[in-house]
């Protein structure tokens, strides 16, 4: 077997046009998340992180509602997941939190860091050998139990991982979005761990992007997109891998799949910024109308989008938004005031009580969404090059 990892293809004119458009979209985004902080920016970050955690784990079969993922991120017990799924979500939350922290420092990615991230993700399952490379062969099976990929021999894992790490830093002329995508591809094809390779590869891609100061790590992630397009994700990996370790194959189909993912995810975030800003504006008016304290705004924004609330979650949301903790008594009074105003509806009793947005509250979000165009499925390799360089095709 070859000791050469997949080679990064040279970007052509069409690639560069798509990258330029992605960067333009992200520059627009950075105005909101860096230079003009909004009260709702924390809400947007939290929801983006939750969708990334959910998307990456969804691919691996750990299915959870967005409510349960949000609860897990905020340190609360999710209500409707299995214990195995909860532990997987907690592990990935811890790893992604670490990635976000590293983005604020100039941290060198090395094998020790990758093993640490793997430990965080899989520490709940000792069969995965958390933080350690595999000791034998591994393969990937489809939903029918058929083998679709055999990873390289175990004795190649360490030298290939050394090459992968070196590839992250050995050519600054290659666009970072290419290097990040290739890091993802090479790690998932090497399959160095017994389990958790896909989640590790996706986290590594985000980490490479964040190391270059690409807006914010969570806004650079395409894990949500990959979770929504799992079949396409596996299809392109199958196309490039062809069943086992073939680093001589062209990685261009993979690169273009990833650039499409970044383009579409960037448009999704642009839409969400406008929606979130508008939602906070109308909820602020609602809060004023019912003479409620301003601190309830963030929680009502969550409830308007369909999230169930609990008293501990409400307290955490207030602290996240305003920076100051509130007492249990204050939290209970706030929730009662929102119920009395008929914009929250209580369900259950005691510790199991939850609060849900009224129809009036949920209609605010429904009406905002109705005025926005649907998620874009444009192929930038069709629309952009034809507009800018006629004759170029994907």
C-alpha cells in the first residue's frame, strides 16, 4: 500500500471563483459577528453550534432533536434521547468547545491534540480506545451490512498521520478551504481510530479553518450541511475512495463537494442573520406590550422557534444573554409572568414541567420565515462560472 496521502489538487479558475464568493459571503457575515455585536449574536452562535453537533452525530446514527442537543450543550439532561446518544452528544460538545477555545490562540495541530479530541468524543465507550490509534483492521459498512470501505493496514496508520499533520502546514499557497477539506478527507480515509473517525475528520476541518481566522469556527463549519446531506456525503467519499485506500485517486470531486457545502451553508447563515434580527425586533415589541423584563427576550426567541423551556434552561439562557445569573425565585416569577401573558403555555408538573410558545409567539417566527426565500440549492459551479467566465463547466 502507498505511503502517500491524498494529494491536494491545484485550484482551477472555477474553484477560485467559488472560493471568492464564499469569502465575500463570510466577510458580510463577519460584520455581524465581529464588528457590530448584536444582542442576538449569542443566540445565533448557540443555534449554529447545536446544529453542527446534531449534524455530525446524525451522520453516525446518533439521532436527537434540536431541543435535546440544545439541552446537552447547556449542561441539562435531554428528555428524549437514549443514554448512548446523550453520551455521544456530550463528548462531541466537549470536543467542539475545546476547538472553539483553541481558535482564540495560535495552537499548532499535532497528533497529541487529535488524540485528545478523540478522547473527549469517545471517552464514554472504552471499546473505541479513546485517544489511541486502532490496533487492527477497520472497515465501513452500509445500512445493509455490506463493506463499502476497507481502511489501510494498521502499520501504515502512524506514518500516514504524520504526513497528514505535515500537510496542514507545508504549503501556504493552497487556499485554506482546500487544506481543511483535504485534512477531512485524509483523516476519514486513513481511519486511524477504531471508532469516531468521521466526527474527528469533521472537527479537524473546522479546526483548520478556525486556525486561519475564518470568521468564527462555528460559522465556518459545514457539519450541519453534511448532516442534512448524508447520502451525498457518503457518495462522494465512495467515489473518491473506491472501496479501499487509493490515495492516487483524484480528490477534485471531494473538493468541489466541500466548496458547494461551504457556499450553501454561508447562504443559510446569511438568511438566518436576517431572520434572527427580525425575530428579536418583534419579540422586543411583544415584551414591551406585556410589560415584561427585557431579560426574557432570548428565551422567547427560542420558544418562538419551537424550543421547549424548563426553569433551569431559562435561567441559563438569561445568564448567557445578560451575563448575570438570576435566582430560582426570579426565574419562576418570569415564567409565570409569561404564562399569565399567554405567550408561554405550561405542560406537566413539578420537575417535569416544560414551557412552550403560544400560537401567537410561534406565529411571529412562522411569518418571518414565510417572507424569506427557501434554502438555496444553487450549484456555484454552474451559476458563478457561467456568469463570470462563460465556457467553464464543472
